[in-house]
């Protein structure tokens, strides 16, 4: 579509549901890359080169919403949609903010996707980039609308990620770094994010590379990021790729929420590396004193920027424990596409497999596991209740949210049966608790306590049966 016409349409049309942060807290998100999720054809071919386009489209996503909703998900996060530099299948190499990437189909098909999701009660989150554009070196004439050198910071590369000045002003992986202190750049980005959100009806946003834009609290760039978020009038969650809790928490004052990277590193350490469960206890305690609202953080165990869990740990029982924590703990759960098929890709781009290679099998162990837990999460409305630790030692961790009791272990499938007596618990004597995964596995609270048995590294979810 003509760029001028698209800008005019963006200015005139408004379809966003303007979902609030509180509404997002009840959602469970399925993250996907448009290029890798689904093709709008039967018998799609394999992709010989994961470093380039594989053929996924907006129509492909629309055609597979039953597959996503079959696991209980009520929100999707899609990769950036604007026109990209050649080879930018992932969406992070923008060359035209006002055009829709033709490899993914058309503006009309993207509108059909958001409308189809809304008709099912599903939210759509868009991934957006305000930090950089595609790898055009220092020749900016092809970038729309930032086609002048004054729109960018002077050339330098980020070498020290602990240096905030370098982080904000230099190039990430050689990508031209936008100068948000330039009034034209900032105002254009504010208008763009507002218009693309409202026109297509996006309900939330994921902000890419936030530290490279936002800077430390109180800086001019943090002011930019705050206004960028406010311009969209929807919930936003930002990427702060760092294990330091205090550092990541400092950005929640700038935007609604952040991806829960410190907990991601903790969960990988505990379940992938089989290290002490006390790490979870410590991280949860630090979260409570550091973040302003833990319920608005995006909790995850896999994503497109890291090797998949199963690439470094093949034990599915450990993976199920990690997934159960992700889905029922504090925060907004995010599950990366392919998790349900047991994908095990390594570093980028091998963690960005084509999902059609799985034939969208809904009978896999993990598809059923995720479906069971996500649907239970909605039924029990666990987001309404605080996370209360009930037991912790090196191999066992348990917490409740309302009447839901979650028991986890890092022992793996070769672990013999372990038993723990739970004395710090919220149930009355005589309460019968049954396991979500095996209805016949029940215990009764007696003398203010009950026992939990975990066999071969399994995890359990108990709830009262009256």
C-alpha cells in the first residue's frame, strides 16, 4: 500500500481494545514468530535455511488458532510486522515503519488475524522496536521515515553492556541506533506506536531492547520510553535481558512490566542444571522487595533469543516442573511456540524452528500437559491470589495460590520417590486434596498437615475436593 495512504489510514482508524495491565494479568500468552508458525497452505515444505524466510504468514496463524486455543491460551504475542531489511524474517530489522512486511502477507490479512483473535476472546500482543533499524550501515536513505544521519546516534558499537552510556548511544550488533532525543524521532515514534496499535487493534505490546533505549531512571531516554508506552494506551512488557534483579526492577517504573529474566535464569539453574531449590526461594523474596508489581511481569522458561530448555537438558520431567512453575507462579505466563512439541533447538536461529514440521500434533505429552495446566489456571483464577511458599529444601519446593497447592522437584525422572510432610498449609483438617494430573491421587489433611509423595521426578498440583 502507498506509504502516504497508510499513514492517513493509521491516523483515522481506531480498533484497539485498550487492554489494561490488570486485564493482562489474567491472561496466558503463546509467543510465536510469524515466519515460523504456520503457512497458509496444506503440506508446507521444510525450510532449508533457518537464517532466512521460511514462509509463515498472518493467514497461517489465523488458520491455526484452534491449535493455540486448544491449549487454553487466551493471548498471542507475534513478532514485529513492519517491512524489514532482506533476511529479516524475525522482524527486528525495520526499513519502513509504515509498511507491512509482504513476506507475511498484507495489511488486510493482519486485520483479519486480530479480528479473528478478538472474536475468540483472545488478546494480541505486538513486538515493537524503538531502538534501532535494519543493518544499512551509514546509508540511511532507504529507511522510512528515518532517512537522515541526524536521526541516529554517532557510530560506535556496544562492547561493554555494563556501561549505560554505551548501551544507550551505541549500536547493538552493528544496527543503526535511533536518537530519541531528536524531537522528530521521538514524536514520530510516539505517533507510530499509537497508530499501529489502534489501527490493527493490538491489545498489548512487547518492547524490544529496553535498556538500549530507556537508560537509567530519570534520564531523558527513560522519559522517552515512558511516553512511548503511554502513547500506545495498552499494557506493555519490556525486554531487559539481564540476571540482576535490582537492575531489571528499575525499569518497571518506566513501563508496565518487564520480562522476568532474573527468574528465567533461576529456573534454568534449578531445573535445567538441577541446582538447589533455595534459589527459587531467594529470587521470590528479592522480587517482593524490588518490583512494584510482580503480577505484571512476563514469566517464561523459553524464548527466541536463547537455546531451548531441552537443548541443554533432555529430561522431560524436569521440563514439566519448570513449565508448571512458569504457568502457576506469580506473573503473566508466556509459553514459546514449539514447547508443546518438545522442540530442542540451540542458539539462534536453531531455536526458531518451523512448527509445521510437527504437523501440529495435539496428542503430544507436553501439549496435553500445557492444556491441563493452562485451563486449570483459568478455572482457579490463581492470578487473584498471592504466591505463598509452603516448603523449600534443596530438592523440593512448594507454594500455594489460594486453594491451589503446587509441588515441584529438581530430581528428574531417575529420582526415587521423595516424601515431604507439609505443616505450613492453609487447609482445614479433613480437607481432601486431589492431584490435577491423576484424579485418584488424593491426600487428606490431618492434624494440620499432609504428606506429598513425588515419584520419578513428577510435579503435582493439589486442590480441594468437597
